[in-house]
């Protein structure tokens, strides 16, 4: 039974040490992003350690999606979490509704879009994903442009890669 709990609960990921890009530079950038994602998830007090890390997909320096199997430091914390990093605010997401890297990216876009809507009004809420920048119209517009690019370019690219790997 313990092995079933440790089985990777999503599709389309590879062990983080096998992270690769389209060329040497992309691979170097993605590996740096893997380190950033690891540091990000370990920065939370509820993360005692990382048991395993996986690479979902990404474009070096732009966006990358990783999956981490963590050892929580307290009860009630999910052991499996997606982490999205890149030229945008980092965030973690639960795997419940995101079973592939493209779904994780789509959910990231959806959650960040909620923040953008509030930030355009100089508002924030504990009910939306936390973002490490002030909630201002300027930051909202900058993030909105990145989210549009992710939605139009990166999500289809991730989806195509997933169908090719299946």
C-alpha cells in the first residue's frame, strides 16, 4: 500500500535529473529553473524536504512546470505539488485537478488571472493565489501579457508534447 501512495499521481513527467530542452542552452536554463522551483517549494515551513522531483515541460527562461513529492512538516499538507516558475511569479498547485503539465499550466493561468483582475483595482484577497509583487494595475498588466502568451503559445506546445509522448 505504501508504494501506491508513492506512485506518481500524474502523467507526462520525467525524473528531474533527466530534464532536457531543445538545445544545450535551453537545457541549462531549464535545469536552473528546476533549482529555483526546488528552492521555492522548500521555502515554505510546511515542506520538510523534497522526496522526489519531476520535470513536466518548459521553455528555458520563460516557463517550466515541475512536480514535487514532498515530505510535509505538518498534517493536512498535500505531498504532491506542481510548481510553476519562469519569467513570472512562482506558484505551487495541487495535483487534484491537474493531471498533466499542460493542465497545471492552464490552472496556473486561471489562478493568476484572478489575481490580475483584483490587482487592476489595486485589491488583493487571501482567496486568490499569492503573488510576490504589489497588487497594482501596472503589475497586473505586465502579468496579464505573460499569461496571454502562456495561454496562446505555451499551453498548446505543452499539449502537443504530451500527445507525442503518449
